[in-house]
């Protein structure tokens, strides 16, 4: 493969002199979104389009299998049919009005019938390797234009030798002001990058973005929060064993280091500098309350066996209510949930809270979304869907599944016969804010799939916004998407702060970028 790459570079170096490559805009015209029908005939498969629609040898298509009909409940009319991906297909020959396919079933023994719908540039992995160091905006544009491809994280490389071999994939390589488009040894196109200054990395582009980069930490951050103390505002961030407090405007910073057994898995900021810490040692959780005085950290309470978080029940931006969930040695999250108050060095239970089965305190929220003067409870269920309850009555469930962020722990089972530890996801926490007098829930969203477990990054990472409308509870998404995984979001004084993590998450190596966008700007740019 390396020899092939070298040969291609030589060919295109010659072509660059004799004939200018088309601009990057032409790529999106050459490979515009397209659907076609499959023809199955005597063990061969064809598409009913060819060079008349610009098809090229090497293109990848995704073939769907028709499922159950979707019926209008009022008229009984069939509105369409559910579709399930059945096979990938690569074009191996192209004729004026049809193309020949090589089909790869997604499951053994798939049935592909005449009339099945196929979709262009979908269903296979897509890689982007940047030798220029400046082509990330091109990657973003490609990912937005071809969302059905299984996009892998953007990668900067210094040599083509760093590009791994592979099959059943498409490959984009940015090099020497050109973008090369490959598919399993086929060259689908070569395009110039310089003809698209609007998509080159430059200061005007950064200013045009609705958000701005305000900070970077050369570590993976698992949680982010805001800590107001008098007139001074600190951004609090969590790594494996430390909490960093960085003054929002200024260089002043403080570090709380945990030196005991186990790891810090979550913290929560309360009023007056109070911070609830949760520590996990593989078998049990212990928690404590500490306080930041403005100069140092002091321990306030003795260790507790409950999983603790501060919550904002009235959407005023102050998390004054301390909630604790019992720990369960088999399931991590127990059945008991209580409000607590600090009594000297102890935590004292105040009252029990009725919760639905499967409640998880990490990723949960309480608020009155529909303004009926009754609090709703929101959390992620076992199926990775966001659900809303009132008491024990379920009111709503998201239609999409959520990736669980990047943080998880392994819990040892109490039975010694079970040797495989259980994986527990520590869900990123939502943030409740008022907008136009109505509560809105800001939610870190990482598309389920590539990030289900954790792999190296999410296919789509952004901020979800949940609120109540005339149609009921609805989940919207910010139109902006990030490279990396959105791990935390909070709002303060009309701005929204977002922590995005990139790196080798298996090794625990990476960096975190913190972005800021005005709440008004975010709310103006929502879509389903």
C-alpha cells in the first residue's frame, strides 16, 4: 500500500502542473447525496443508476431492508416503511444507466431483493488524516455533509507512513494543499484546499464561530462546575485524583489533591464554597463534604456511605439542596434517596425522596419543566435513554440513546465466584437554567454508537436542550458539533461553558478544551 501511495503522489504532483485540480466544493457536487434501487438478478446485484448520476468505481453504498409499515392512525394510509441496514455494497463496474455491486452482508445470510433502497456514502468507516495541520474545518464539513458514514476521530499525522491499512472504508488525506479521496485502493478524487479559504483555519473563521475557546488543560477532565465565592468566580475541574479551581478572570488557581485509597469519581459544588466529593475504591463509595475558603480547602464532614450531589430545585442557579443515594454492592446505585443537611461533622438525613426504579443520581436532575408546581425527576435509564418521571409515573422518554461520556468505573462483585468486574458509567450531569422564565435542561450529548463504551470519540458531540412546549417535553440539539466528547456543561451569568475531551481515552491520555457561548446564541441555534 505504501508503494501505491508514493506512486499516486507522483502522478498528482505532475497533474498539479499540467491541470489544476478542482476546488473542494466540487467534491460535494461529485458525491452529492443520492438514493437508488437495487436489482437482484441471478445471484448478481445492480444499482439502477450509473454514469448518468456520476457514480464511480469504488464508491460505498448502504442497502436497506424494508420493515414494518408506518400507518397513519387517523386515515389508515401507509405513510412509509421502517428501514433496517442489511448490507454494504461497493461499486465494481459502472455503465451509463446502471452499476454492478459487490455486496457484503451486515449479518450472515441477509436477503437482498429487487427494489431495496440503497444510499450513497453510508455505513462504512470514514478516516481523515491531515498532513497540513490546518484541515480540521474540512473534516467538520465532510462529517456534516455525509452523516451516514461512520466517522473516526480527526487525526494529524506527519507522514503517510502513519496511515494504517484497512478495507471497507473511505479515506481522506489532506496533503500539500490537496485533499485525496480514496476507497479501498480506488482514487475517487483529488481536490485543492486553497480554493476554499472560508474553510481554512484562520482567525476570521474563529471569530465567525458562535463559541470561543477560553481554556485548555493538558489532562482529561471528567467533570466541570462553577464555584462562585463572593465576587470571584472559579471554574472547578476534576481529574482522576485532583480538583482544580481556576479563577475565571485571572491567573489565580488552587488544587485539591486526594491522597487516600481509590479515585475521585465526581464532585458537586454547593453554596458558600461547599463541595461534595465521591470516592470509589472498586468495592464501595465513600463521600465527604469539603469547603473552599478562598485560600485553601478544609474538610467539613466525616466520610459517608452515600453518593452525594448538590441540586438546584428552583432553577435559580444555586445548588443548595444536598441529595444522597445509597450505594448498592451489586448495582452501585441503591434504592434509598434522601435529602441531607450538615450537622457539625456529620450528615443528617432530613427526608426520603420517592424515586422510580432504576434511578441514578449521576446524570439526574429535578426541576419543574411544565410549571405545574410539581418537580419532575430526570435521569438516564438502563437503556441509555433520558427519562422523565413525576413521582413514580413516567411522563416521557427520549427517542435517542445517549453515549455515556468518557467516565466509568469497574466494580468488583461481592460473590468471589464472579471474577469479571461490572462496568458502571458515571453519567455527565445536566444543568438546569431559566430562559424566558421557563426551565431549560442543558445536557452533554454524545451520540450513542461509537461512544457507547468508550472508544476514541463520538460521532457527534454537542449540547442537548430539554424543555416543555405545547407538544409536551421535547429534546433539541445545538447545531454546533465538537471534535471530541462533550463531558460537562454549565451556565453562569448568561453564558454556557462546555468541556470537550480529546485523546487516547483507553490510556487516559488527552486534553480538555473549555468553550464559551452565550445562552441566547445557543438557544437561537437549536434543531431536532
